[in-house]
């Protein structure tokens, strides 16, 4: 029932609209245009103003003819870099690029699948459920579009977020929370050749603290990583300042907080030992979410996959998404795969077959 040519054409057009995070305006305007062409009343907001984006979240409501509470169908329109000037290439049924950019299947495959399902429902006048259609901005930059959205415009209390890699049919039933760590270590500057003993090396203090830390994979639910350690001085100057930026992720809130506290303590002890000072900020970027495998929302996806002959499975997520923010607002989310692979890289690909399956899954979920 999916119009595969239209779906592919739509996806190819969408990925060629530049929409790196904070520059989503053109993509948002196109989605407003396409939704209105399908007969929807469309809402936009000013969420972008809160984090320096020229874009806006896009919302429409599909009034159902099948009884039942509405479900939110969500995907994000922003992409990571390099995401400008994308030129998609199709070879042997696989969509990629020339290798100079990402493909933007993350997450325009989700958007295209939702839009195709809506087009089929409208043109064939199919019985369907009520649904909030939500396309967000700023997801890649920390779910800022979802964080700054007015949730009163949503009617649904359950969400299907189409924003995971892997074959269609995969359902992420939980995702980790994240704490960002920003630390500035201040020592004392001195001439490294004439009076090094008069100085306190911020780099040395940072190194001592890092050496004490448990890092990377902590356990099945918890990871952490230092992304930045920056201090630039001439070799004849004892470095006065060092800046460290890190993250902790865990699907367990207690473990999340404990790992962040451990890293902070390691830096505090190292600074105290060497006489340096520490200015550190631990900020919770988003919280974890968890849905039981036997939840009715998961069963709906499995039933749809069964009708379509698509193998279904549940997995535990390792990254953040709009689902984490929705959970804070009392919405029960799951994250569904769209078939994309190697996302956030210039080797990103998407099988045409998976794009078709994803659109068919959205359509089935809306019409059954």
C-alpha cells in the first residue's frame, strides 16, 4: 500500500535540505508545506530562540476514526555535521553519499516514513487512529527542541520515536540518562626553567585526577568518557589552567549520580594534593526512561511487525533521544529503528528496503 517511489523521492528531497542543528528553518518550512498539502492544520513554536536555532518544532494532529487514545509519532529534523550539500547516491538498493557528508537518514528516514504513511491514509481515506505528528529541532545538540517545547499542544501520552539505527522492527525500551561534567582546574603560573617549583601545574592536577578515575565501560548500564582536556601554554610556562569536559551515562539513576560523584572526587583529591583549585559543574542533561517489554505499547509494535512479516525485538538503548525528554513530561516512549546504519559518519547508509518497511510499519501502527 506504500507508494515506494514517492517515499524514496521524498526521502531524497528531504536529505538535500540543509538542516544541521540550529539551522533547521528550511526543513521546518518544507514540512509545514507538506503537511498543509495533506490537509493538516499545522502548529509551530519558538523553541529555537531558546538555544540559538533559526528553526522551530512542527506539530499536526491526525483526528482518528478508530477509537482509542492518541499516540505521538515523532522524528527530528536536525542533523549532525557534515550535513550541508548532501548528494545522495543509490547503488544496489542502498542509499549513501559520495563520502563527503553524512546521509541524514538520522533522522529524515523517520520523517519520510511518517509522511508517507500520512499520505496513504489521506489519499485512500483509510480508517486510522488519532495521532500527534511531531517533528523536532535540536535533537542532536542535546534534545533542545524537545526541552523547549510547549507540551500542552500534545494530546497523546504515549510516543513512538522513530530514531534508532538497525533493522526495522527493533524497539528500544529504555535509554540512559546523561550528566555533563565541566571542570576548570586552576594552578599557579611560573617559569618552567627558572622556578618550576613555584608553580602548580593544572595539567598535572588534571592528569592525577583522571588517572584515579574509572572510565569508559563501567558496567552493563553505565558508561563515561572525557571528551576534552585542554590547556595550551608554552613549554617554559607552568600551565595555570586546564579545562576538562566529560559525560556520564547510565540507565540507572543511582549509578549515574555515583559515577559523576566519583569523577568529581578524583579531581578534588588531586587538586587538594597539589594545591590547585577546582571549579566543577555537574549538570543533568536528560534522565533515563524505561518501558517493560510486556507493556501494551511494545505489544502494539510487535503485533504490527507480525502482520507485516518483520522480525521484532527489544533492546536497551545506549544514547539519548527526544524520548528521554518526553519521559520527563509524563509521556511513555519507545524508540523504533528506521533501518539507518553508521549514523553520524560519512559512511552512513540506508537500504531502500528498510525505508519501505519503516513506512509500512508506521502505516500499520496508525491504521490498526
